[in-house]
C-alpha cells in the first residue's frame, strides 16, 4: 500500500494520503467502446458510437503494438487512454491508403519551423515503411499534413508539409480512422464537479473521496496546459462526477506531472512538476 500511495501522491500533487483507500474489487480495464462504462463524449463521438463502422473495429486495434508492424503496411498510430489497448490500427483498404499517400506526397513542401505545432495536431498519425523509405505524417486540425519521408541514414521526419488542398484524400482517410477508433480526448475544461477519484493500477484501485482533496485534484488537473508526449508510465485515473458520469484519463505515476487523454498530453503544476 505504501508504494502505491507514493505513486498516487506523485501523480496527484501530494494530496493527503489519508484520503486514499484501497478497494477490494478486482478491476479489468475496459476498452473505450460504445458498450463499456459511460464516459463524457462529444456529439461527434456519440455519432461514431452509433455507426456500424465504429462497432466493427478489427482485433488489430486492440492488440497490435507499433513495434510489431508487418512490412510494407500502412498503420495508423494512436495513444489510447486505456493502457491495455494496442496503439496501432491497420486499415483494411491498403491500396486506397497507399494511393492517397503517393498522390499527396507529390505536393510535399519544405516548411521549416522553430517549434513543431503540436497544439494544432490531431492525436493520430500514420507510418509506412517501403522502398527504403520511412514515412510518417500527422494530421493538423486545418487538414494539412506534417512529417515526411526519410531513409535510414537521413534526418528524422521534419520540415515536410502538405497543404490542405493537396491532402484532401488522405485527410479524409485519417479522419475516418479517427472516428473508427473512437478517439475522443477529454479536455481540461471537462474536468469539473468531481466527487471522487479512483487510481487504477493493474487489478487494484485506490480511491480519493475526501472533499478537500478531490477539490484540489480537480483544480490541478483542469489547469493542465497542452504539451508534447512523454516517456513516463501511465495508469488510469477515473474521475466520478456528481451527476453520475465518469471520465477516464491516463496519469503519469513515476514523477512526471502529466496526464493524457487519447494522445493529447497536458502538464500540470508549476513548470510541470508534481
């Protein structure tokens, strides 16, 4: 208990340990699907849940890791809140994807930047290793693509850009994958009216119910500022709202003051320190 409490303290800005209580029930983290526990969702996510496509996600979405991709295959990469879900999805229509990529990259431009515009990126990208090239492209909110091509001995993906008007076909496929994967990041503004928090570590859960501690936790999490990803380890933090709805986020438990939701990362606290 002491070790888990220490992790909880690190993740939740050193809240009072007296408010942390272990539950006895076993817990199996569910996938974020339409038939699992209710979550706060946007209108677009609700629409995707009701579609036939979103209910027919292949097993590769749940099990495949990005390090185990087959050769010459386009794979969509995402970062799910739930840690038991794989982070690679292989679209069925590989020909459509490869054709769209080839068409779009004919218009690839060199566009230098001092700081990569992560705040304008959607939490999804694809990779395709073929013919001695590695390709990786991230979709921006405006429909443009950022990333590029590199060979094993060249510089990593940077400075390559495809304008929205040249990326229409590929952006459509990426948006379809985004909806099919039911990616629906929780934003800091949605963290409100919290009555209880539950840190889920493997098959155990640790609960904060003390009102003052819950209030402090809510203030800390909702003040998060978007940042790039991190190599820290994450566990699920389930937040219970007073109206009975629940929110799942992934929170770092090894000293990083960071939480993420479906690949959108936020740092909290002064200078991102717990």
